[in-house]
């Protein structure tokens, strides 16, 4: 029996208790295991995972070692190894609801015009999150979806799935893979373990680029309320230092990504009116939020200068 879905977990030095929760959620999926395959991509973990992780409970499972460090190389390897027509990327801290794969497969059948889709990403915090962090939860890939929605327009974040639990047709994934392999910028997007990718800026947004590729092929991106997963958030991701690097990297990468798609940034408004408005906004913020605002602004300036002063093909990180 051929598999309808390929579930791909890309992981680098995973937190074992989190990964076990991820795998446990896959073991109890309502979709029969003969309908999907499971690929665990070990992305250059310090200690190879094939001797530690037992996937024998799944009849169509494989562990694959990818020695080039980085989420993008790991995802590209997963795309190359997958055999199904629909791929589901599951991060090593994503706990799927029991019906996730069944719902994902039904969406792939009912909405053939949608090339990439996702759903609700709800948090499970290791420790209670400080109140000041709430405006930045979106950067942690958290999202609630009240109604099903889709679009075939680029830059529509309201319908663009995040990488956590993203479902993507293989034809879209393969086009993305070709783009990434032959473009010096796209191939470097995505987290690279402890490496920041460019100075102190961790690169990101490879998942957005992958989803946007659906629009390149005339398909839509979409979000569905019935697709639900839980994102496990460790306490270190709620610190000022971590969130500052996160928002800086996401902001920088998003501007670079949009420039690759012929949407050039506009210089920041530095008029007196804009400066006064910003002063009052900052005054009302929590001190940690002011630091994150500064990080976002710094990344915006750096990326805008980079884009406006260089040819896209000559970007170097």
C-alpha cells in the first residue's frame, strides 16, 4: 500500500523528552500507519540518533543522517527522501493532535488548489511566561485560527503557514528545493544550530519561502482551524536575550526574503513626527520590550541597507 503522506522530522541535538512527546503523538494518530511514512532527519547531531531513537513501532519509518548543519539542508534532504505526494514537516518540539494527519490528508484531497497549508499552533510553556513576552509570541510560531482561509497572493501572512506542522504538496516542495539549491541566499536561510548565520543574526524565514513557492506555481496557501498542534516552549525561549535574537533574525530574514521576490524595502521614516511618535511608544513599553524594539529596528536598518546597496545575487552571509 502506497503512503499518502510523508511525515518529516528534522532535528539537531534534540531535547530528548520533547522528541519523545513528538513521537508519542505520532504513535496515536488516527490515520492508519500504512497511509504514511515517517522520516527522521538527524541533522548533524553530536551523537548520531539512530542508535538512540527507536522507530520500530512504525512499519514505514527511516532515519537519515544529514551532515550539513542547518534547517534548510535538513528539509531539502527530507524532500529528496520523501515518497508521498504530500509532505508534513514536524519540528522536534511539535506535539500533533491525534487527528492531525487524518485532517491534513483530507484537506489535501478536498482542496487540490492549495499547495501549502497549516493550522493552529498552541503553546505549552515549561514555565509561566512573563506578561511582557505576549506581543512576541508570534515569533515563537504560535497562532490561533478561528476560520479556514486561503489565498494565492504573496505576502499574505494571514494565510501563510509557519514551518511547524506545515503540509506541502511534493510538487511545491521540489520546486522550492530547486530554488534553494541554486540560489546563494535561499540556501542559507533557516536556523543552523548554535551558529547564527551572519554575525549575531540568526537567519530564518525558509519556511515562508517554501510556502510562497505554492503561489509561484499558481496554487494557494491556507490555514485550517481543525489542524492543531502543541508547540513545546522551554524556559530559555522566554528570556530577553533569546527573544531579542529571535526577532532580530526574523526581521532581517523577512526583508531579505521579500527582496528575493522583487519587493524592495522602503527607507525608514525618520521625520520629526515619526521620531516623536516612536519616543512615546517606547516610553510606554516594558524595558525588555524596548530592547526588542531596538533589535527589530537595528535588523530593519541592516537588511534595508543590504538590499538597497547590492544586487540580490551578490548577497553574502
